[in-house]
C-alpha cells in the first residue's frame, strides 16, 4: 500500500486518529466484559444484560441526530469536549453501581456522551480530510481502532481477573484523558451551518428519502455488528469454558483487520459501487455468524471470526465514506447524527432480540437459531443495498447528485 497520502493528511486529522485509537481502547476494554459481569457476578439473564446495553446504545444513537445538528450549528470541538467528558463519568460510574437502576443511569450517561461527540467527530473527519484521501483515512481509522481493541482485550482480561471495578475506572480515565487532549490540542472548527435553524436542518435530512432508506437498511448491518458485544462473548465462553478465550477471539477479530484492512481497501479501490460493497461486506459477516452454529472448538470459532472480520473490512470504510456523499457540507453532522438511528434501532434490537433468541435457542435445544436469523438478515441487507444502487444508477461520486434530486 502506498502511503504518500499520509503526507497530505492534516495534523488535526492525525490528532483525531489518535483520539479514536484511545476511545476504542477504553470502550472495548469495558463493554464486552460488562456483559460477562452482569450475567456472571450480578446474576442477570443475557436478556436483561442486553436491555442495559441497548439503553446505552439507544440513548446515544437516539439523540445523535440532535447532537449532530447542534455540532453543525455551534461547532465541533465543543461538542466533542462535552461528550467525551460525559462519557468519562458514565463509564467510571459502572464501578460504583450496586442497584439495578444505577446501571441504567450509567448506561444513559455513557450513551448521552456518545450522542454529543460521535456525530461531531465523524463530521470533523469528513470536513477536514481531503476527499481524495478520505477512504484511506477511514481505513486507517478502522485499523487503529482494531489495534486498540487488541490492547483493550489484554487490559480487560488482566483487570477482569482482579475486579470489574478496575475495568470501569480504566475506561472512564481513558475518555477523561481524551477530553483533555481535545480541549488543549484540537483546533476550533467554525460552525458550518449558518443558514438553517435546528428544526430546518432536521427537516432537510428527514425529507431526503434516499438517505432515510439507506439508514433503514443499515439497521440490519448493525443487528449483526452488535453481536460482538453480546452473543459472541457468551458463545465463546460457553463453547470453550474459558473467559480468557473471549479476549483471544475479540483480539483475533481485530488482528485480522489490522493485517488485512489496508490491503482489502487497495484491492477494492477501483470498485465504485459503494452501496453494493457495504451489502457484500454485510453478507460475509452474516455467513461468519451463521457458521457459529457448527463451531465446537476455538479454532473453528476463529475461522468464522475471520469471515466476519473480512466482511467488516469491506463494509466499514465504504459505510463511513458514503454518508458525507449524501450530505450538503453544512449539514454533515446532522446527516451523521440521523444515520445513527440505524445503530440506535438496529443495534438495540440486535442486543435485545439477539440475547432473547440466544436464550430461546438454548432452552429449545436449537443453538443454530440465532445464527440462522443473522444469515437471513445478511442476505436481506445485501439484496436491498444492491437494488437501491441499481434503481438509482448510482456509481461512485454521482451519489450526492442523486441524493439532492
């Protein structure tokens, strides 16, 4: 892979890449082990644990639309600073939860912080990154994020052997450090939206029927993606009878991305049908999940995880690159925020329904059930995105013109 584009990357983008690395380190050190903590030490069912995770997810993505609109109107640095600080408090609070409602408060605060910083961060990436190198930057962000996941699993496994409290405090401290970095080092980006009120901005996005349709289809993608935080860790522990193997599997998932993401991006560089690529990636992810139905050893699980990782390597850089192609430049934050509903609804449903179906499959002695549903969802997403691209005649950069028509 040629790295000449790195010289064209502004310092502010490089700073965002470093903070994304740190955010992934803190996030993945906590969330997978939160599921095991709630179902193990606390004694909750997987369904109940899924509800807590979905509350965090929905409070983040459900409010991200408003967060993105506010970032467009008032500036991205402030939104990132405030959001990172709120999430730091929410993640650290998990260390002190003793009652059921405490966990829900911590989950809501964690989600609210994400609603403030995530659309602002994504919009800042899109605005300050030259379009010619955007896909390479997003691919590198995916690689760095997965390097952080590997590191987080080492930290999470080590700290979980002592006490979950330390995992929670570590995650909170990482986001707290990010808050300081953004405040002192990230340059202000002036508000881009000076023409529309908040309600006009929201109305413009909602009336973009093509983008609304795209967001709806992506709910299926995030149903599959959220299994990483819920059913996969429990499945690995049930099959291998080892909590340490959860860290091995999640680290392997990240390692595959680290090793092959830039190569996959390079191989697909000339393929301009981005929506179809997202669908193909989603289909690979669903096949990897479906094959869990036949996995009875750590090695077979790792093979299935490779297919899942390959799918994410195909889908993710195109997914984040497509959103700003729909959006006018002064509403990029709003578009990223609205696109968060695909995560809010699809991800929350994936965590609640995914946990419930997994429990039902065990109870009915049909362990293949949750993975078969994943396969069906993968085929649906791939087909719908391919149809959408064929019906619009979208090829590469023409997407923005179609979205405006």
